[in-house]
């Protein structure tokens, strides 16, 4: 196997092209300290964002665990058969109303179906 080696001028050291340049130990500490500082400052923001009000996904999980609402899969099993010819696009959850909004498309028009998350009953279609 051939490798390219060269001798740095005046140093007498042989450098391999894949060797990283030498860095003084005090220079190595600086990026670590900056990373630690950035983490310390940003970690609380990530926790706050995870628990932020309006986090519908977290709220629906909590409501399901508490037995207050039905899981989305159960709602879909109940509602999708009642929507023949419509293409299902996906759900949203409204924790205030304890309702799912299922989004469909039919003949090029978007149709929203609001469903009571506690009972699975269709509230409205629009």
C-alpha cells in the first residue's frame, strides 16, 4: 500500500495526510466548555417546549392514560367505515373540546369530521 508522506520543512517530522493538526490542550478545552455552556442554557428550553401548554399530543396521551378519551386507533375504526369514497388525510386533537378532527378529501374538497374523543360519536362534518 502506498501512502504519501512528507517531511515538514525545518521540523524533521514526518506528517501523514490523515493526521489532524496538533492543538494545544488549552485550545481543546474551549470547545468543550462552550458546548457544555450551550447545553446548560438550552436544556431548560427543551424541557419547557416538551411540557408547553398546547402540546396536543402530550395532552391526548395523558387523557388516554387517564381513561378520559378513546385512543385514536379506536376512533378511526369507528369513523372511517362511515366515510366511503373519502381519502383519509390524518387527525388532530383538541384537548379543550376533548375532540378529534379527522381530515378527509372527497372530490377535490377537504372535509373535516369532528368526533367526540370520549364516545367516538361524530359531532359535525364540514
